[in-house]
C-alpha cells in the first residue's frame, strides 16, 4: 500500500536567498522564460507591476481588517468552517492547528454574496470588494498560466488557464489573520512561552491547487523551503504578489515544476494579514501529466481534494499518485 510521506522534522535554520522577483511590464517572451525558470527552480516567485489596482487591494484589505477587529462572538457567526466560513486555530479536520484565524470562501460571486450576510454588517460592500479582488487576481492568474504555456512551447496557450476560466472552477479565496504576540484583545489567548520560540501561524505544507496568488501587508512571516531544506524568509512587500506552484501543477508538468513547501510564522509584534487566491480546476477535471513517461497517474481534482481532506497538513499528498515502478 502506498502511503503519503510525512515531512521530516525541520531545524529552525533559515538563510537569506534571492528569490525571483519578476516585473510583469517586461517583454512577453522574456517574461515567459523567467516565469518557467522560477517555477522549475523554486516553485515560487514574486511579481511586480502586476496591474491589480491599489483601490481593489485596499478595498478587500479594509473588509478583512473590519471583520477581524470584531469580537470573538461576532466572528463566530460566520463559522464554523465546513470548510467554508470563519475558523480559528484549527486547520482542516485532522488535528492541525496554528496561531491564526481566517475566512475561507468559494471564489464565486454568488457564494461570496451569500456568505457576506454572516460576515459583514454591510454585505453588499463586503461582497463587492471581495468579488472585485477575486476577478482581478483570477485574470492575473490566467495571464501567468498562459505565459507558462508559451514558455513551455505548448501549442494551446490556454491549456492551463482554461481550468481556471471554467465556470465550474473549484477555486477559493482565503484571508488569514495572525494576531501579534503583544495583543490587547482579551478574546485572543495565544499559547504560553511564545517569546521563547517561533509561533507557527500556519505549518509546513504545499498548496494542492494549480497556482496560488498571495498578497500580505508589510509584516514578515512567510517562509519557503529550499531544495536543500533551509527555510528562506520572504521579505514582506505589499506592492508585490507571491505566486506558488501547487501540487496539481506539479502533476500536470510531470514533475518539471515543484510544488513549493512553505509556512507562516506569527512571532512578530505586529499582526499579519494575508490574502490568497487558490486557482483550482473543476472537480471533474482530469489532471494528467503532459509528458511521458508519466511520473503520476491521472486523477480528477475531486479525487485529489478528497485525499487532501483525509490527510494531515504536512503530508506529501502527491506521493499517493506516483506511478510505482
């Protein structure tokens, strides 16, 4: 029986390292080359001059701040997560925990409209801000995926983006809030001895989807794992988006791209808020490697998603789908 491998215990070593920062205003042929290289070498890169307006970003950021500043009782009205809704400390359904609270939403306008009624005192304002943001980062995601296809010399440049543009796309949107150690809010009761060791806001994992687009405020905490097992701190920059290769993209490219493992620390004196758009295919979509010999068997996104829900956060889910020699 094939079982997922567990992530080995990591030391707390970190190192400074120049992660790719890609200017999206560059010549398109150069962009395609740089993006493919970043996906191959890191499974991660940052983008600047991305075209998402400050107004759209600020709108959803304000809504996030307004929600997380509410009392615990008010926030609980938007939960518990099933998996969508408001959650606090519990990550998933299998015992993983972190020092954070979050909102998880389906990335469809109808679902956001419905959920907003339990989240905000002004549901129309909330849903408008979130839907505008989702549309903007969805467009950015599809642009990046089309440049990847061009960089790989795939005849159909929509081979990846069509998964996300499909009306049945299973994409989702998440806002994470990592309260600071120094916090006057009596509703928040962080674990003891937090000053003596790093607080794990969100533990080591890879994202299961195709691509993740993350934006955070100017507070550090995000780290990615290098190929030599060292944690690389990502300098915070609210003007840039972080782009992560997910498990499904690793499978689609037959392992050419690597789904980057990452984590978020919450050991800062300032609270951190991050917003993630997880670009996923429809549940019925077939994820099949584009090259042969195949490292992974074909599977549907729904099958992979069910597997994900049965495992712990740090498990290497894609191992279950490797073709055994």
